[in-house]
C-alpha cells in the first residue's frame, strides 16, 4: 500500500453507503426466495459468503426452485459470473501487495464496487473498490441471514407475487447493460433462443443455450 | 437415501461448484494475467454474455412453465416493473411493484 491509499479505501466505503441498505434488502430477498425454493438455511448463507454475486445466486434459486438440474444451475451461474473475468483483468494492474492479498481483494469485485472505482480510460482506483466491497460484503451476508431466518413465516411465495420479482429483478439488471447496439442484439437473440427452447427442454437449458448469443461479439 | 436428503446434497453441490468457480473467475486478473488484457475479440464476446443470459432469465422467469410458455399474472407484474424502471425507480421498488401487481391480480 502506498501513501494515501487508506484514505481512498475510506472514500470507497463512504461512496457506497447509499447502496448498502439496498444490498441488505437485496440479500434479504435472496434469503427469502432461496428458503422458499427449498435450499434450506445454511446453503444460501454459505453461497452469499463464497459466491457474492447477486444475479448468479438468484439464477441458481430460480432454476433449483423450478426443479432444474444441478448442472443447469451451475452452468447458468458460471455464465452469469463470466463477466467478472474481464472486470478482474481490467482492475488487476491496480492491485498492490503479495499475491494472496491481491487474490482476496479480487473477491470484493462486484458490479457496484467495480463501477465506483472506474476512473475512465480503462483506469481503476483499486483502494476505492476494496473500500466499497468491504462495506457491501457483510451487508449481503447479513441480509441473507435475515432473509432465510425471517422468510419462514411469509407463506406461499406465489400468493405474494414473489415469482414475478425474478423477471423484474433480471430486467432491472439487464437494462443498464444495453448501452451498445451489439449488447441489445445479444439480449434480443438470447431472449428469442430462450423462448424457443422453453417448451422443448428442461429448466435451465434455455438459459445456458441463450449464452450462445454472445458469439455476436465475434463479428467486428 | 430419502428424496429430501438427495435434494439438499444437490443444493450443497451447486453452492460448492458455483462458489469455487466464482472465486476463480474473480481472481483471474491478479492471479493469471497480471496486468495484461484479454485479446479484443475475446473481450467483445465475454462482454455480451451478461446481456444474453440476463435476457434469457427474464424470459424464462416471466413466461416459462413446465415445458410450455405460460402467459399469466407474472407478465402484468413485469410490465409494471418495466414502467417503474422507465421512471428510474430504484431496483427494490421495481421488484416490489412487480410482486405487488402480480399478487393483487391473483387476489382478484
């Protein structure tokens, strides 16, 4: 760590505070839905601590809850988290210290911390990313614990419309991704593939197959 | 082994595999590539993964059924959510609106 990086860690923590409550509540909804999908109490909490990536975790809940296979759930989650590969590569030059510390620090990469640390022109303020991630990580796990413990008394998730929370959530995560024409084309192609395959295959397969739409990126 | 136990061990398997894979993916930059970048073409493909998969998730969660496309109250909830997004509502409000509209229509 060089001079000033500690204060920038604090800057990152402060910048992410407005999002912290939202992440707690997001964690609560993950806990509630995971419990309702029959994932039990401990597995969702362990998942929040190890995976720490909202959209992939919600995808797993929705596929397991819909009686999809283990392979389909894992594949969909890994495909969703594949975006962290280029994000991790982009911030890598900013990490300091021994390898183990850089590897642990990289676990704090989530969409929000990554976006907050972007300084334009492909440069990233990694201490800001770490500060933001250190706030969000306990919020996500704490919210999950509250959700799995408190979700029991909620009753039938369908009566509460919780099944409609999923497509709404994924739409909300999708819209900010549609900044380029190519991203929009990939999204529409993915949606079309899913529509065609839903009646033909078991749950989860349409999502994995839809990932082939990313090959649109091959054309320059 | 009772079915419930088998189902729960499947859940743990998913948790373990997804956890290990995600940790490895996030560590990729500092661990393997140092300061190098992905080749541009590979980067362009990976960039499109999230929109493609998220769009498929919207579809399967909104109209997916048991090997059939099912049009029900979820679709009205999704439309309400899209409107909330258009009005720049925060993500929690968007989700709550979708659930509320769907629940109200089912209660009718």
